[in-house]
């Protein structure tokens, strides 16, 4: 039984680590939610999850994403729930993100209402699947031209085990945050 629990924890941590490398904000808070509290990860990995907890996360998005460095500060609530079939559900109710162009700090945008949620799973080939529902933001520093996207509705991104974007599909509205602060 200890091996199963340890393996399950390692699998969830591996899913989240891969997602962290590829998708910093999660759906903005995956997007910021990828800086998940250790206690929350532990509860999620044991199947209990927990109610969303307050977070404040600030990080720098490299200039390779927008052509200039961007600071993102996300505040709100973050919850992680382990799913019965594997993977995790990340919720970020009442969350807000401020994106600031660090080359010209007078240019920033505040996006309210990251309603998420996001579902992060791994398929049989080891690919990480991120499905964002509702409202969220995402960036991918390894995919030229991807930028920082604020997405509304249902979007699915698939990354191989090395973090390369394999597919990007969805229906809804996409706003390029880089354009808003350039």
C-alpha cells in the first residue's frame, strides 16, 4: 500500500512539475496555481483535496514570450482536487492577475475573474493534457508566437513528456495579453 501511495504522489507531482515547466499561470492560476502550496498537494495526492486557500504569487515571464519581460502577480484562491481516474482539478475562484510590461511599467493590464477550472492529466504516452474551462490565462515560453493568452471557454493543450506543445485546440475567445501591454 505504501508503494501505491508513494507512486500516486510521484505521478501527481510529475504531472504538476511538467505543467509548471510548460504552463506558468494556470489558466492564470495554473498559471499562478503552479506554485501550489505543499500542504495542498499532499491533500490532493491523498484524494481529499481541500477548500481553496488564499494565494499571492508574483513571477517574471521571460522576454521570449512577449518580446519584453512581463511580471505577473496573481491573487485570489487556489484549490487542488485529486481526480478518481488520475490527474488533478485546479480551481481558482475569485482570482485576479496583473500583467506588467517590465520594459515600460506604465503598461499593465488587470484581468479579473479567473473562473477556471483546469484539469491536468497524463495520457498513456506520458503526454500532459491541460484542459482549461471557463476563464484563464496561459503562456508557453518554448512555443514561438504563443504569447500570453487569456482564454474564455473550453481549450485543451497537449504537451509531450519533454514539454513540447503537440496540440492546441478549443472553442471560445482568445485575447493576446502581450498586445494589451505592448
